[in-house]
């Protein structure tokens, strides 16, 4: 009887424990789901807001690039000898073909040549030839100024044209006007490729560009008051009705549409975008459903575990026994493999001892080949350019290329003399060097390689000279080696970028950063003949030689991986004061 009561008491306590566990788990589930709903809604909303701001900044940048690229075209075409000769002789038979040869390369909507009376005598749009422009603002303003003028012009068809114009003159005599129209339709087409509705307003608030054609020429309030709103905003209103928890700036006329505005640094323009908060609630509900399902599974497992505890323990012990037997077999195989590897290592050590003797003989020849590779590549490019210049009967420009080749030959001679002196640690040839000039020269020597690839070079240099005591040629060679490594590291990057940062303080710091895959082995990075390139692309001496040069200059060369990806190489050198450099 006593044993029965004891068993019943244990079972009763077990049921109370089970109920308490279910209650705690349910309360925890409610708290987690509530907090997740608040945090996820806020996070997804902020994400959409941040993306909208980034896209708007990108649209403004693209618009300014398009305007700035077209702004320099009138100045160049106003000096074109063929166009000037055509206006002087009133022979325009080849002028239209001349303009057509420029329009694709420039990327403008159209090019038009006007005579002094405002009549179109040549145009890429042949329908415009003969049209009178004498009373148009872009023609009148161009005659009043000797600079390039910009005009936003509402034509007779009700469409806006964005025109740069400049007068053409020769020997102080006005000959005509060159007109360049910016391709605004291409920008609007690019904006319409996303879910945003975008518009551009002038300084008076009039819409001059928009993804919705019916908005042009109206104020923003009048455009939004129209019944036929753009499809992007209509979809946003339908998708977001009936739920809240959005920031205050997310609402336009009571609907969940985010409005962003940014100033365009041109003629007082402003750009506005409308971004929808679509699918935020769907994404949040999807994650909440997964959480609910997870807690439901936990409850089911809790009930199942109470009834299957004994069976589970048995299965656990059987599985653990099987894992121990499998582990024993793996250990035996690993012991046999390690014994085999030890024997292989003994043979490899003997082979390495013989190979090290041959490596010493080839080290100097490999170093010379590596250091002369960059000047040879530049010489090949200059020779090809000189050949083309001679074929085109431009000998003066060809002589400039040969002078550069002569400078490179002197540089190669200096490099070979330096390779002989690498073993000597002396400062007898040091002199004050401006590191800004060394960086600029290195970039100039890398110009042939930079032209073969679309690489974004970001250069940040101080306005004042940054002086060190050293050898400028050897410092330039270090910078070239680091730039070549950065270019090789960004071959697989979607948007290859190399950033050069020069800073001066107690020491001079030169940082070269790339957005490649980073460095796998930092410990062996500066060892001779260590390279991650494919056979034939490098011998692994660039960083070893660069480290030796920096040490000779009294500094140090370090490398590390960036937090957001890519590698950072930093050269630190002792600085000298401006007055000391000037005195020497």
C-alpha cells in the first residue's frame, strides 16, 4: 500500500511538471511572437526606406553625370575645324554626317548646327534641317554669351527639351550656334524599370521629368490630384491598406507610400521618388507563421517525449554504441594514413633540400623579370601608339611617345642597378620625396593596364606636400606592385574598385584597398615565391621585394583583410618636416 501511494505521488508530480512546462512554453511563445512582430515590421520598413534613399541618390548621380557629360560637348564642337569651315563657306554638305559621327559616342539625344540667323543647317535629326530657331531662348542666350548656356525648353509638342548651346566664332566673327540636346527620355526609361515613381522639378516647382508622362508641366500637388495616378502608387495603396505600424513619413494622403526628396545641384532642381511598402506584412506574417509552427512542434515533442522517454533512452544508447564503434574504425584508418604521410614527408624533405639549391640560382633572374615586367608592358603600349601616330602622319606626337619610352629605359636601368644593391642597407642615395608625386607617377605607369579593364580608382591625396626621406623610384615600384596585386584581386568582383589613401601625421601612411576576395594566408604573404596566382601569372616576388624596399626606407609594409571584404595593404614611412625638406 505504501509503494502504491509513492508511485501515485510520483505520477502526480510528473503531471504537474508537464502542465507547468506547457504553460511556460505557451507564455514564452506569446512573448516571442509579439516582440518578433514589432521588430520585424520596423526592420523591414527601415530596409525599404534605406533602399529608397540609396536609389534616389543613384538617380541624382546619373542625372548629373548625363548633364555634365553633355555640358562639355558644345565647347568641343565649337572649335571643330570642319564645322567652322562649313559656316564660313556656307557649304553644309558634310556637316550632318560630321554630327552623326559624334552623337553615338557622346550619348546625346541630338546635335544641331545653326547659322548666325538661327536656321538649322545641319542636324542629326534630318527633319530639323531648315527649321528656324532665331526666337528660341537657347539661340538668343547663346548669342548673348560667349560661354555654354543651358536651357529647359518646352517645345510646340508639349514635351520638355534639355539643351546646351554655345556660339561658334572665328577671328572674333560670329558664325553660328552649336546645340546639344540631353537625352532625358533615356533617364526616364531607366527610372521606370523599378517599382518607384520618380519626378524632377525645376526651381519653380514645375515637373519637367517624370516616369508618368501626364505629370510633366504640372505642380506636384496637381499631378497627384489626378485620377490616373501611376501604377506604382496604385499598387502600393491597394497592398498596404488595413495595416499600420509604419513611420510617420511613410504616409502620403493617408496611404502607405514613402516620399523621398533630394536636391539636384543643377539650376535649383529637386528630385522626388515615391516608394511602396509592398509585401512588408506578408514577409512579417511568413516569419511569424514559422515561429508558431516551431512552437507547435516543440509542444508536440514535449508530449511525445513524456510517453516515449524509455524508448528514446534505449534508442539513444544504441545509437551512441554504434557511433563509438564507427569512431574506433575511423581512428584506426587515420593512424594508418598518418603513418603513410610521415613516410611521404621524409621523401619530400629530401626533395626540398635539393630544390632549395636551385631556387637560390633562380631568385635573382626571377626578381629582374618581375621588376622589369611593368616598364616593358608600358613600352609595348607606347610603341603601338607611336606606330599609329606615324601612320597618321603625326610625328610630333610620336616623338612624345618615344620620349616616354626613353624615360622607361632609364627607369629599367635604375631598377637593375637597384636590384644589385638590395643586399646593401644604406641611405646614401636618399633625398626628400613628395609621396603625392610618387603615387601620381605610379598611376601613370599603370595606365595601360587600367585602360584594359573597367576599374573604379578612388584616389584621396592631401592638398599639401607629404615629404619623406627616401628613394622616389623604389617607392614608386612598391606602389606599382601593390596596385597590380589589387587589380588582380578584383578580377572576379562585380564592381571592381581600388582605393588609394595618402595620410600624413607622425608617420606617412599609404593605404591601397581593393574589394576582392581578401587574403587567405597572412603569415606567408611576404615570403619569397609565395603566390596565389595561376602558373605563368606571377612568381611570388612582388610583395617580398616591396617589403624589403620599405624596410630600407625605414618603414614597414603590412597587410590585413577589411571587415566588409577585400584586402588592405599599408605602407608606413617616417615623415620629415617641410622646413627640413626645403633646406635640403
